[in-house]
């Protein structure tokens, strides 16, 4: 069956930290590999501030395959996506640092049996049309808000909660169920 893309019937989903529990798994791998430099989860998106200047090489090269292929799902994500797929098309929209990590991400989606209709890798999530964009990155939501191509919704996590009411004054949800309720009640 060929699906016809209709932005009003399509929900845009970020992958990392909305579906794939990336930050907590990165933290787990970091602490395993750096027992003398153990860290808590970051309190912001400034990973270098939390882990040190070598964090980018750590997750993009040295441990990329493990982090991007073995990170678990955010608890409840599969059930949420299965329910969402009953009422909307799911368009996975992800920003990855390079093509190899995009390939790992595609493979992760397949092996974890993530329901979706489309996917796109982009560093400008505001360029994609959809009903809502569910993302944990305020910068992505600001791009969507500015473009007007989707209604941005922040997925609250440890590293973005300080942004609510300050940098991010828009909609936010704390759970997948809250987002599902929002979609079901949105007219």
C-alpha cells in the first residue's frame, strides 16, 4: 500500500531521547569506560561541559557503534508508537552527526521494530511539514516554531527541564501518553 503524505495526519518524532534512550546509554558507556571520571546525566545539552572535551570523539567515533546500535528504547516508547500509528502516520526526523551514525540509526530502528511511515535525517527539523514535532532539543523546536511547518512540543528530559519557561515557552509533555492525549484531542 502506498501512503499519501499528509502533514496534518503526520506526527514528526525525534529519535534520540524521545524514542532511543541515547543520553542515559551514553552516560552508562562513558562511566564504564572512564571509571575514574564517572559522571551523572548532563543537566543541559552542553555535553563537553559535563564530560569533557573528548566526549565528541567518544560518542561519534570510539564507541559510536555500541551507543547508536545498543541503546535501549525510552521506556514505553514502542507501546506509544504502536498506539500513535493507529491514528497518525509517523515520520521519524533525526539529526545525526555523520552518515555512518545515520546508518547505525536506520539499523537501530529496524532491529527495534519501530513503527514508522517515513524517516528523514536533517539538521533543520523546521524544514519538515507535519502536525506536531515531538523533540527534546529546544533548538529543533525553535526551528519548527519559526518555520510554522509543525507545532513543536518539547519532550521533557533531565537535560532540558531548565529550559521550560525560560528559553522554551511552548508546549511540553513529560510522557509519551501526554503527547498521545494531545494528538487525540487536537482538532
